[in-house]
């Protein structure tokens, strides 16, 4: 059928004995693909007439409208359509820009989330350390900052058995971090003599500061109060190396003054 052999919607309606409204309705209802000419006028081909005649026959036989299109597809009169399959994008450049923009947004969001996770991890570590220090102060367990001394009880002597002589054990220390050589004075000497706690390094300055606090007899509350007034830092275990050295020097001056 050539271009001149195509029929208008009015000619098809007269040939099939249908109304123009009915043809338009079937076109939308059954998804028929009718070509359009100039001015968007419908132009029906011979195969379109065959499909419409078959639809009219099925309708007159009482077929449900939901089963007519599957029947036409089964008879090979119309091509099956894939329902839900997205159409290909018309402009691939726009699609690429959208993909690049989404990737950039995802990378920035990932970086922001990573920073927030690191901050939360540091906060948890700081809170855990504070809780451990507070729990050690509220229990009889000695603090890891303090030297641990053990002494044997005096042996019970009997008239027949002389009391054995038990040699005193040396002071044992619990160290945190790298080993640092230092001389530990007795509790009485710590109040009057200079603090000999060893060389301060980037790894052990908090450990040495804790020992200095114990030797001078300061509590955590006193150290925190000094840090807040001097450095505007709430807790002494949050000081940096230079700040810790300043506090250690202050404690040395107190020990010498005493």
C-alpha cells in the first residue's frame, strides 16, 4: 500500500461500520501504533485494517478487553511490548553528566562520613580513658600511674620455732607505653626533693605527668583545675607534650619549695 493507498480515520470508520470515537478509543486501549501524516492526521495501512477487523470480531464475541491484546499478540497481528522496560536516553551527554555528578556527590559524602566516624572514635577513646581513671580512683585497685609495693606480713613465731627473716622485695612498677628509666623516691622524699621521673618524650609525657602528680600528692581534680585555669583544658590527660612539660616543671617547683 503506497502513501496514496492509506486511509483516513473517517474512511476506516465507514468501512468497518464504527465511529471515529471508537477507533480512537481502541487505539489507546490496545496500544495500536497508527502512523501520522501531515497535520498529525491518522493514516491507516492494510495491516491496521486487519487488526481492527479482528478486534471488532473479538469484541462482538464477548471477549474481555484485557484479553484482546494478548490474543492479537498470540496471533502475530501486533508486536508484543515489554512493559516496564525504560526507554534509551535521547541525549547521552546529559546522562554522563548526571553519572559524574552523582559520583562526585557520593565521594564527598563518603569523605564527610569518614571524618565524622573518626571524630566519634576519638571521642569514645577519650571517654573510655576517663571512665577507667575514675573507676580506679573509686576502687581499692591501685592506679597504673602509681608504684605498686608489696610487703610480706610478719611471720608468726612460736616458742620452738624462731621467726624467719623475710628479705624485703624491691618496688615493682607498672609501666604504660615505652620503657623509661627513672628513679623512684620514697613518699616522704617526693614531697621535699626534686621530681626525678626521667626524660620526657612524645610517647611517655602523659605517663611521666601521671607519676609526677602521684609523687607530689595531687589528685585528678586538682590537676584538672590547674589545667583549666592555665591551658583552658578540662582534663590533664588531654594535654599536649609542651603543656605537660609546663605542668611537670610546676610540680617540680612545688616539690622543691616543700
